[in-house]
């Protein structure tokens, strides 16, 4: 059965890999599953056909036969459960990898998203100068905890897993802020993720949508 995912017709980030369909593309590339992409406009995302797939009118969605999924974490988890390559075979190691998937999306990403909101949408507010350092400190607090846990390991729990895929995807949102560079082991961790061939293919495919040029390499 053909796998079809949805993605922005024109991504707000211009194809820099921050749109969440990149995470799903990366997971499918890691497990060697071909897929098709249906591009949707912002207007189409709010229309009944798309809302039937994603009740909150966002992307990505995942369709395979009679199965339709939304929410990036759920989609990546489904891919990792269905295909070898993203979750360990050992039951305890598998449970730890899944834990890191939840940690990436529920513990590490929220303050990072809050920082993005503070920088991009609240710059004209009278309380912006006072609030921004507080938000940045919350991000640094989470990064410090993660940095201590990762230490000098390549990945969070032994071999690369879906937990690392989501954690790297989350941390990528900080590259332009400079905060990630304050934690050299995390910056190196993200660079290792970006160096994976599967990530490169996913990034190139997402970029090609926004540049109109086919991916190369």
C-alpha cells in the first residue's frame, strides 16, 4: 500500500527542514519506505477534506490504505513500530527509546516553541525585553539537563533510534538562536543527526518543494 503524507505547499520556513513533515520524511527514509507527498495550501488545511484527516487543520498527515494518522509523534511511532530500524529489539531498550520520543515532544520542545513565539511574535510588546531572558533561561535549563544526560555519547540510548530522530528535530529549531552552541555536545549531537543520509534525503525533498528544484545527490 502506498504511503501518502501531507506537507505545506509553501513552508513558512522556506524549506529549512523545520516544518514537521520533515520528521516524518526522515523516519520513512531511515526505514527505507517509499512515500508520496500531497501538498496542501493554508486555505486547504482548513477545509473539510483535510480536517477529516487532521481535526486541528495542520500538517503532516499520514495515509496508508484504510489508516489515517495525524500528530508527528504518533506517525513516527507508527513507522518505527511497523518497520525495523528505529526501535531496538530488546524490550527494555525499546521502552527507553520510546521514552525519549515523548521527552523530545513533551519536555524539550515546549520551551523551544515558546522561545520562537517570544522572538517572532512578541517583539513589539512592552514586556518583551523583560520576558525574553526568562524564556531563554527556561530553554537553557532544559538543554543543560539534556547535555548532562547525553554526556559524550553519540546517541541517547546506544544506537540511533526514533527518540534521537525526534530530539534532533526539536533541537534543530535552536540553530539560528545561538543557544545550542552554548552546549557543544548537543551541537555535535545535532550535527550527527544532520549527517545521516536519511536526514539529508528528507531535508533535500522538503527543500525542493520550496525552491522548485528537484533534490540532488
